C-alpha cells in the first residue's frame, strides 16, 4: 500500500477557480520527485527524448511530464522502438494518446535493423526480438543526437536495476559501467557529459509496481486494454501462459492453444511477456490484485528467466 | 502515504544484506518467485539456512565475491509507511557510498557484530551519519544468537557506543539500541523470545512509529528556480511560471518574496501543480509559481521570503567529502553545483583533514584523496545563496564536478 487512493487532494478543478484552496502537502512525494527530475532533464539537456513503449510505466511518465510543464506542452518528443512484435492494442493506444495530447512521436523499427543486417533474428522456441531493440535504440540516439533518454525503469523491478542511478551516464557505445557510476547526493543531479555520451534518466526509479498502479487509478489515466481481464488464445509453457500468435511466437505442435481469461501485468513483446490468469477487469480490481500478489512483476518476463544476470548483461550492452 | 528512506551501514560480514533480506522476508515483501530463487541458490551453495543476502546483491561480481559493491535500493511497505532502504557497502569507497546513502535518508541503521563490538568502522559509520545530520539512528547489535543473547555483551557494546556519542557534533540526533539476530529473525520484525531483558521495540516497530514529518529537516522556505515555463500559446499568452521544488518551509499566495541575486521584490500571485491552483506550497513539493510583477528571473535564481534572506557570498568554508581517485589540490577549479545552480569554484585553502573516526584532525594538508574528509575554503566566480548545513540540509550542501571528466568528485556541507 503506497499512495493514498482517496479522492483527489484538491477540490478546485481548474486554474481559474476561486474556491477554497488547499496546500500541496498531500501530494504523493514520489510524484514531486519525478516532476523535479523531469524538469531537470529539460533544463540540463539540449535534445532529450522520452522513450515510450506503450506500457503502463511510460504512460505514467507522459502524465508526469505533462504535469511538469503545464500549461506549456512537453518540450521533447516521444520515441518508440518498435520490435514489430508488440501487441496490436498497445500500438493503437500509442497512436491515440499522441494524437490526443498533440505530442511528437518518433518510431524506429527493429525490422529495419534486421533488414540492414545489423542484427540477426533469433530462432528456436524462445526467439524474441527484445534484446535486438538495443541496436535500433542506439542507432536512433545517434541519428537524432539525443543527449538524454527518459525511461520508465524502476529499481524494484530487478536486482541489477536496483543499482541504477537516476541520471545514468552511457558511453558512445551506449554501455552501462555498473562499477563506475556517479554518486548522487541529496537531490542534485549532475547531467554534465562529453560529446557522444548520453544519459538515461529514470524519474520513477523509486516507485514500486503498486505505486504506479495506484497512481494510474488516482489520476484516472487510460491504459491499453490488455492490462485488464479479457479472453485470449493462449498456450502453456514452463508454467507460464503464452499468448498464441503463430506469426510472432514459436509454438510446438503439442503446445495446445486454449482460450483463457487473462490479463497482462507487464507489457513487452508478445514473444517475451507472459499473461496471468485474472478476473480483474477494472483499475480498482487490478490495484487490489497487485496488493495481494505473491509473484513479482518480472516473474512474467520470459527474457529475465534466461539467467540470473540476464538484465545486467543486457544493460551493459545498452538495453534500457 | 509517507516515504521513509533508511541508509544502512556496517562492515564486511556484519550481515547488512542478511538483515535487509530478513526484513523483506518477515514483512512478506519477498515474492514467491524471488524466494524460490533464494532457496534454489542457497541449496546449490550447500548452506543450512536461506541466504537472504541473495535478495539484494544484484551484480554478478557481487554474487561471485559474496559482497555488496554498489548502493542498492530496496523497497517494501507496511500498512502505515513506504520504505526505501539504501544498502551501502562497507569496504571499497566506503565513505563515498555512505555519504551518498545518508544524504537522501532520514534514518540510518548502524550494524555492529556482537562478537566484535564497537570497532574502528563503527566510529566511521557513526561519524558520517552524524556529519550528514541523519535525524534518527538505530544501532543494531547483530549476531546476538552467536553470543547466547547475552545482556551483558549488549550492555557493554551500548556503553562503548555512548562514549562515541559524547564526541558527536550533532547532539540532537536520536539514537536507539536494539539487540538483533538478522539470520534468525530476533527483534527485526518480530519480538525475540531470547531477549526477555530487552523491553524496547523491534527494528520495524521503531520505524513504524517515527513521525516522518518530524525527521525531515525543517528550515526556512527556499525556492530555487529550476525552469521557467512560458507556453506562448493563445490561451496562456502572458503566462510566466517559475517551476521548482520548495525546500525547508512553505510558501503561500500573497507572500512577499525577493528574487536572488537581483534582489527584486514581488508577491506570490498563484501556486500551481498541473492545472490545479493551491493556496500553499508545502516543503518538498514540486510546484509552479507566478508573481505579481513581471521580473527577470531564470534558472539558478532563488525566491525567498523578504524577511528571511540566506547568506549571499562568493567565499565560504565547507566540510568536504572527497570521492575521486584524482586528488583535490589547493588552486584547483571545479564546477560547484548548489541545488540547481552552477558556479565555478576555486580551492582557496585546505584547513585540515578530519579523521572520520573521531581520532582528531591533521593539519598542513596539501591534497585530499579518495574518502578524505576535510575543512576547505572555496572562492566562487559568482555568489551563491546558502544557509549553513546545520540549519538547512538542502540549501547548505553542494556537489563538486570535475570539468574534464564531468564526474561528481566531492560533496560539501557549508559551515
């Protein structure tokens, strides 16, 4: 239990209101911290970008960025590294959100990196394009000369991420030098970098999964439908529920497709995200389900099950 | 819900990671997949018990060497509070990591191995938590199971530690002693059956009853401008908002303020968070402020109340914690970041080195190396607007940045 899920702390609804005004002390301290970090990015960097996956964490980031600069528009674009294996619902949601908020969206495709021969498609039972994203991301950073990339990673997600800074410096090759990170004192953020370096910024570092869900509930933020219970064609493998889509996800003949009522707790590619059995069809039931859950969020990430150090290895190579 | 940040300090093998793992386990914060992974690995390694340190040591090198290298952040929550634990390693670059962890924490746990008692490392851990003015310190006397839960040993360690407390600079710091066994779970979350002589709270009970408002540093309001918001749209044609975070105290609509360094006076017209207007901006909140008058204010400037000015100086003396392998030498220039403001700073005089174990000071110092703590005077190219660290934890601290490497090379606490 993290954020108070009581009604909004303020009764006035618009900046023009003249009603009884309250103080800001009830605002979630994590929200204050995230807004502060996002403003530091806009102030300290020349070409920031917000990495947008269409998942709940990056959707939360968009709301926080709106809050940070209102009534001005978000002063940087969003960028989606599209693996081509996303859930269609996520892509539709992404396009709708960008249109509604009048944001600039850059899309770069992993398929292009494959066509250019820069990366090779994995094969076999566990083939996924998840780790291929890194090359496409690093190329896009170079193409647009981005000096700061804002991402929705959280320290509670995974052990290697628990060691991550809020401003995390990457070298020309996008690499994370985990043993040589800058100390971060008080809330002072040092964004000074050399030409060619860039900084990965994690404004919701200190949020937990439950914090994000509670915030989405409190703020009434729209999220893609796959986060809620729905009927889906699925099959079982290694005790996990896989979404069946024969174009994207490899499936053995003896892996039987069956309709199940499921939802997704974390949304990556279809090939690396497992579903969970769930009846939670609205945000309140999802929050309750997370509260009661005994399994971690990344327990449903097939990509993390490759080895104990799977995430650390990917991060060193420039993965988000 | 309030968030409480706790820093941990202990020497190698004092059982810090085990303590954190124990807290997670006993508060049922370890999810079943993580617990399974711990069980599996503990069994593989042939241990008789669950190695909870596996819950926190995240890097390959850490697991290989069985040590913690870098500050890790661990999260859990109870019905009343959200907790963030900064697990700071106790050996290489220990000062740097501990200063970093303590700088964002309101509470700290200092671990002592009951078999070893107060050792030189303990002095250092206490010194740094006191220097950083961490308000609430728990001295957890660990591995009580290995000394038969002896009250005598506990009292001896407590008495030894109290001798250190007489030497501390920040006397108001709250200090609490708790006998624990992280491995067996005594007095961590649950009360121990083995320590009937101990009438105090468990570690978690202590944190649960802390008033988080009270342990945050309270001072006078300071509002450093982070970013100027100018929408330049039809609807908000003339809007000019100053975005930033309120430190120390609160600011309200109608307050008379002065902008530094220009010393221009004005009044707070409106306070916004997103599209909501507020009467009062509490400390630690990120807001946007508009003023009655159109004055020239930009990033790095500061709004303060008219009758409550900070020091505005181009020279000051600070206690420095040096964090870089390249030495700090008299005459060196650094970028000094004070909050969101940046100026150039030149090392004028190194007065003396302070041994962080309460063994005294060392004079005639020419250079500072990694982990050194010293009293240093700086000269700046432009004035900064500061309060002494003892009055204002945020407005009295700064970092030093090497303009060649761009690394953060030191932290300072203004005297």
